């Protein structure tokens, strides 16, 4: 039970405007869920709200993970518990190399305190380098990637691969992938999809947020949810994705009496 | 320690053992010092020549800070007889070809490697140099670079500066480094200028003369030995890079937060010479600095790297000038400042291109990162171009720490303080990565970490 993510009747607003209106969802380790919805349905707000972005205000509801309500926690504490968000638009941090940053991040989530600057609180350099090189090879990224400044001047595909590399290194229990396929060509989607598939296992639960089922061809979810107007209106299996692919969101909107966002 | 005071009698006392020309130079400076108002006693911005409406607010701020200054409270120590005493020297284990340590204007230690001696390099404290190299000093000292009436054209630097006059009248301590023609010094020299006792005035003079085709690097530390001993520093740095010479000069300023810090720094760069100039400022209560590279010779190049980190109620005001006199000269200035707490900074830069300096390529950039709502940064880039064929680029930014960057790093497990630290280190990185010496890069990183707390 402990590693399950339970979202109960969650309401999130941005600058006073309600975006998520009573969303409930449970993700167990080993499960892959896809949350699908058109633009403006609240997908990214959910992702950012779950991770604790200060702009996304949680008005009510609970998010229980590892037995605690994570809504009271800082983003770094959520990460330490095992939550991970692969961003739709990863932020560039100029002057900070991917390797330096990842060593701090890995040391932080693996339970060693890194508040101080003392080197002994970090994971040993040799061990870290070995692990990083191995995971970069699996992802098909060049060694020079590690020395580049984090997301600074990265192409769309490089940014997404850097996100998946971080996912692989931080070994979370629940990973939320926010539009990880957006802006990628078909080869890049395949590489990212295959990489995530390899990471999926009994220890990892995945919530894929997307408006387009392309990525799902590579990471087959067991559960599909349709998000409209900040609520899950339909849940089911693969047949839901197929239906969306064939008919789009209009029949579902009609069924639930929801108007298209302007 | 017996103390002096900024009076004519004291001037005569310290000049008694010096050549007549130096006494006259001191008296000339003293006359100017007496005639100029203290900057905060006048409504005018006496630090600059041209009236610039953009600077009104920041002049008001600097003036307000200066009200707490009572110059008479400070004074240099009296000259002592005898050579350096044996105390301290935490510098002896440094990998340096020469080491000089000065505390409260008194030379504490000087050492020179076999290499320096063999190659005929002159490196001595300024008083010894005045005895041993009077002709050289007479030719260079406050004659060509830092002068009582500035030869600079840039409007952001005043014609006369009260503190340059104070320095000229009462200078004490500092050093002369003279590198003969064609001589290369492989290992950098290290200089430690320290203030220790309360109410000291440090008026050290740095004079570096690198003759034609020579190569040298100097790392100079200015630091207080205590966190609370109040002091006044009024310094001058004069650098001469001869034809084809290659000079690296690094000054790291770490006075404590009660020290009043004034300084004029100038570099004259001859034909095809290169200067790499790093100025790092961490300390001081009020800092009023001006720094200028004068590209005298065709094909000369100056790289000016600045790094400053202020906190508490520190105030840092820096004016820079890149003056291009000859054609095919290049200069590249990059200043980056991080501000914490209620600290305030002002950077005013100017590129001045003479009519004679076609094919100048000059770059000027100042970026400021504010870690607190109450910190304030003014940034005033400027260009004055008299030539027709030039390429000049400038830019300036000031902004708060980016909330999305912080969130991104925190979402990966870093606590807020660590995320902030990483962003600050990343912000300074473009400056630090250009510093040519590994030991300096490390020292700067350490100072940044310490300042982050």
C-alpha cells in the first residue's frame, strides 16, 4: 500500500481560476496510467500541482503517497519520497552542468543530507560516474551530454532525453510524464518510449499525461483516463485510446455536456 | 602601533626619508585633496564628469551611504624602522614564484623564487623600491596611469578624485613588480594586503611594469583579518603591459563589512599586448571603485572580468572604462553581480573609442542577480564612439532569482538553499570559466560558497 499514489477529490486553481475540479485517481507501483485530454483540460496543472509548484494552488483534496499527504511537503521532500515529474518544458539552468546537478540530486533523494557543502555527503564520484555513463548509454546519449549546462541550448529531443535520464538516475516510485512526446519527431518518441518502457517494473508506477496517443504505442498503459474540464470523465482500458484515436474528444464532450474550451 | 593623521605635518614626517621629488608629488596631491569637497558634502555627483540623468538616483544612494564616513578617524601607521618581522605568513606554502605579505601598511614577509632572482625580475615593497629603483618610480608612479587629473575621456569617471588625491598624498605600502624585456614568469606571484587593527587606513600602491614581450601573472588578495575592525582603504593600481606583453592581474577584495573602500585602477596596454584582468569584490561597507583599460597600442587586447557578491547593507559602486586609442584593438568586459539582503550595487560602464581607433571591437556586459526583494542593482552601460569603423556591443540585465529554476531543482530533491546556491554558482560560471588560473577559480568558488552562508 505504501508506494501507491492516491489523489482524492483534488481541486487546483491558478491565480484564482479553478483548473482541476475534483479529480480522484490511484496509481499503484507497477501500473502504467495514461491521462488523456485536449489542450486546456488541466493536464499540466495537475502535474505541476502534484509536484508542488507554488503557482498552482491546491484548494482542497488530498494527495496521499507513501502514507503521507504530500500537499504539506516542499517539492524536494516530495522528490525524496519518490515522486518524479518529467517536465513538458524543462527549465534551463545556465552554468550548471548536468553531471554536477545530477550528483547533488541523486545524493539528495537517496537519503544523504546535502545541505552542507561537505563532499562526504555526496555519493562517491567514481560510483556516480559509472552509473551515469551506463544510463546515458542505455538512452543513446553522448558522453559530452553530462558536461553541458542543464537544458541550456538543448534541442527539444535532448531536453526530453535529459528528463528521462534524470528519471532513470533518481529511481522514483511514481513518475509523472507531462507531454513527454510533445515536440519530438517519430524517432525521438520511439527512443523515449522504449527508454521509459525499460524503466517500468514492479517498483515504478507511471502516470503519462498526453493529448496524443503516439507515446502510448511504446509504453502500453493498463489504464486510460480521459480528463475534461478538470475532471476524469471516463476511465477504462486500451479501447478508450483507440476510440479517441478514431473519434476525437467530441463524442465524450457531448456525452458529458461539456463545451469545448475557447 | 603609533598612528598618524591626514595632515601636512604627518605628510612631512613620512616624506622625510624619501627623495625630494616624491615629497613634492605628495604635497601636490595634498593641495588637491584639500581643495576637493568630500563627495557627500555636495549635491553634485563628483565621481563623474558628465551629468547623466540616469545616475541621479544612484548618486543619491551612494551619497547617503557616504554620510557615515569620517576620514579623520582613520590614518596609516607611522613608518617603522627595520625590516620585516617574522609573524604569520599563511602564504608560505602557496605555489607562487614570489610572495609578499603586508599587514596594516607594514611589510611582514617577502620571498622570491630562484626563478625570479635568476631572470632579473624586480619584486619589492614600495618603500624599498623607492630606495632601490627611484628612476623607475619617478617615471611611472602616478604619472601615466592613475594621475591627479585624469587623462581618461570617459564621462563616467571624474576629472579629479578626492581619494586619488588622498592616496597620492599619503600612500603607504604596496609593491613594485618589474618584469624585464622578453622574460616569462611561469608561476604566478601572490600578494596579500591585509588590514588587522581597528581604524587603520590602508593606502597601498600596486605598480606592475611588464616590459616588451614579457609574461607574468599576479594574484593579489585584499582582506581584513577580523570581521569587525573598521578601516579605510584608498588604493591605486597601475599596470603597464609593454609591447607584446601578456599580463594577468587578479584582485580579490575581501575587506570586512565595516571597511570603506576606494580605489582607482588603470592599465595601459601597448601594441599587441594582452591583459587579462579579474576583479572580484566580496567585502567592504561602501565600495567606490573605478577601473579603466587604456588600449594605447594597435592590436592590443583587454579582457576585464568582474565578479561581485554583496550582502547585508553593503554598497558597491563600480565605474569601468574601456578606452580604445589605437586601431585594431579589442576589449571584452563581463561583470556579474549577485546581491543578497539589503545590499546595493551600481555599475556604470563606458566604452570610449578615439577617432584614431578604427577597427575597434569592444564588448561590455553587466548582469545582476538579486536574491532578495530588498536588494537593489543599477546598471548603466555606455558607449562614446568617435571612430567610424567599429564594432561595439553592450548589454545589461538585472533580475530576481527565477522561480521556475528554483522549482525545477527542488523537484529533483534539492532543498531551497541548495537550489539557490546552484543557481548562483551557475550565474558566476561564465566569469569563472574565463579565469585562466585554476587556483584562482577555486579561490573564487570558495569565496562564493562562504558568502552564500
